[in-house]
C-alpha cells in the first residue's frame, strides 16, 4: 500500500538529497577541515618539538611543509582583510584621524619585515610560553606585515573615490552608515581589494623565508614550512632542493588561484560600476560547482541568511554631534589646531625617545652615513618604479580589458609575483663573483621583484573596474590611439595606479633588505644601501642601529609620499573620480 505524501515533503526531501555536484564539493570541504585540524594540533605542541624534528631536505616532506606555509599565509590574509576594512574606513571617514593614520601607514609599510621580527618574536614566544603557537603567531604576524598595507591603501583609495551620485542614492534610501558601508562602499572597493589580496598573497611568499627561519641575535626559531626548507637549501647549496621548492610553490599557487582567487574574481564581477554588461565575464569552475550543488546550498543557507541580516540591519554608528547650534566655524578650526598640536607633540616625543635610546651607541657621523645609504637606496627605488610603470601600465590595461586573457595570465602573474628573490641568489652571487661585477648595479634588479607586481595588479584592478559604458562611449566617438589613453583609460585607472605606486615603493624598500645583502653558502655579496645596513645590523642583533636604519627608512618613505604620491592622490580624488 502506497501512502501519498504532500508535495512540499517531496520538495524538502529533494532539496536535502545530494546531487552529483555535492559529491564533488564535499571532499574539498572535508580536506580543508582536516588540514585546519591537523595544523591546530601541531601548533599546540611543545616548542621542544621543533628542535626534535629539524628541517629535512627530503622532497617527500614538501607537501606537509607546503600545507603549513599556506595555512599561515591564509591566517595572515584573514587578519589583513579585517585590518584593511577597519583601518581604511577610519582613515577615509575621519579627517582628523586621516592626518595620523595615513602617515602611520606610510611608516608601517616602509618598516622591513626583519624590523618587525626583531621586536615581536620575543613577545609572541613569551605570550605562549613553551608552545609552538607562540612561534606560529610570530610567523603569521611577520607575513601579515607583508600583506596588510597595500590592502589598506586599496580600500582607503576606494572609500575616497566612491561616486557622488551613488552616495546621494544611499542618502535618498535613508541608509545608515552601517548599511551604506556593506551595500555601497565595500562592493565598490571589492574588485581592487581582491586583486590586492592576490598581490598580498604573493608578497607573503617573498618574505616567507624571513618569517619561518627567524634569526635575531642569539634567538633562532625554525618552523616547518617551505620558507625554512628554502633557507636550509640555500645554506647547504642544494640546487635540487631549490628546484623542488619551485615545483611545490607553483602547485600551491595554482591551487589557491583555482580554489580561492578565481572564484572571488568571478563573484566580484557583479559589483562593477556600469549600466551595460560586458560581453565576456570572468568564469570559475569552483563557483559554478558550488552554485549547482543542492545539499551544500541548503547547509550554507543559514550562514548566508545571518550575513545578510547583519549587513541589512539599520545599525547606526554615527555619533551625535556635540557641537551646539550657535558654534561657529572658528571653534572647529580651534579643535583642528589642538588636534594638529597633539599630533606634532606626539611625533616629537616619539622622535625624542628614539634619539635618546640610540644616542648611547650611535654617533652623528653614523647618522650621516646612514642618510647617505638611504639616498642610494632611494635612487634605486625611483628608477625601478619608473621602469616598472613604463612596462606594466600598458600590459596591465591590455590584460584587464580581456577577461579571458586575465584568466590565463592570473596564475602566471601570481607565480612571478610570489617568486622569492632568494631563489635567484645563486645566479647573482656566482655571476657577480665570477665576472667581478659591481654589486651596487647588478643586485638592483632583485628589488624589482618586490615593486612591479603592485603596479601591475592595481592597474589590472582599475581596468577591470572601469565602467563598460565609458568604453562603449569612447568607441562610438571613435576615440583611438594616444587620445584614448589620455582622455579615457589613464584618467580611469589613475587612482589605482597611485595606490600601486605607493605600495610598490614600500615593497621596494622592504625588498632592499634581502636584495642588497645576498649570500650563497659561505659567499656573501653586499651592495651599498640602507637595506644592506638593516640586514647586517639585524643579523648582529644591534637594536640601536636597527632602530636608526628603520627610522631613516621611514623618514625617506614619508617625505617621498608626502611630496609626490599624496598630491597625486588628491588630484585623482578631486579631478578623476567617477561622478
């Protein structure tokens, strides 16, 4: 005897029945959960376990090392996203906070990763005494410092260039600040933010050796990972092990490109600012797979509903103005003067503390010498940024205008951006020693590995975010050649280019630390520059001279950004934003 069930029961059972796409998706999810669980148990192990299991150059250990390095980079990426959203929002929304936060961001991106490691590894080890978790936190924080700054700059730039008409629409719908943030500002910033996330992930590879094989004075902590494997291979001059690192890094980059960034790029394409759809849009097999699943969609439905409810909640974050109705503009100017005075006083106090700490061992002649080294490094940075702009701006526009080409170039660009300079040390060291070449000239190309990709990725982001409507208007009016570059494309991507150039300069200063002082086995080659000075003093654990080098580097970066990049930012915000 058959019992007829109501139709809604059949529909519910059908929705909870896995289809063939669920069968493919669930193993991926289970593998991810297993990897995270394994990493958690390893981080809670005693610190002595690191010394009991030294780094082995056996290629069979590379899958485990690659897994642990990737999870550290993803943890740092999550922290960088939170930092970018909060820091960029505060800097863009508050005029007074911007005066402090933006120069601080200039300084933070100029401080080398080795500079952070010098002062944070002891703190994290003391925070979790006797546990691997302390060393893991130090490594994640070091990777975070190579990822967060360009993402914060990108989000800040997007917040400052949101079209005025969209802001008026949000006010017409009476959106609160919370709703406007999630419904307008974050979607508008997503294309550029995602491409900067790719660059940040690749930038993490550039300093993964410094984050996993930490040596500061007498403190040495080595975590299992591809960075420590590479450091061990360089120490033993093992070319076959370096080759295995390149293979492993290529496979890891291809994996997170397909499983993370390509789905994000395809998903964020719907947030482009345009009225007419582009003829070709980015595609992702994983995103299509998730959309075709049945059971997985039902399991994710509560989480999706919760996120939508949070973003749509009319939470009011605006503070009530404390100003009285009869207060004039003079009182506001008085507050500004007081705020500026506090900022100047705070800066002067910090400078006094730095000078008093370093004056015991640092002489005035040493300061002059370090300033001269800073000028030499500045010259290298300027030249390489100029060359990178000439090469990558037109190529970035070409890639951004062709989504199908971007899909093919995306993993290659990520691999090249992630390619650590350490892998080129043998070629440069052997070549310089063999031909008695000048290190000041031939070590400079290593810096470009930390500069050009910021420009390329931001130009691609600006091109992909450029409204298709504007391109169609230019085509209808037959605007071509140099006129098209001058009137159409360059103004459209200029804010993104400035963001890329600012972060490129910071990346170049950071790259100078590992590029001006290189070694292969027991052979060391040093160029004259501030990067080599900081690398040498960090290896010696000379904290007063480390502080001197970082202070001079921060001074150069802040002055350069204030004199060149900030006026360009203001021009892009006032003259070239989309209305």
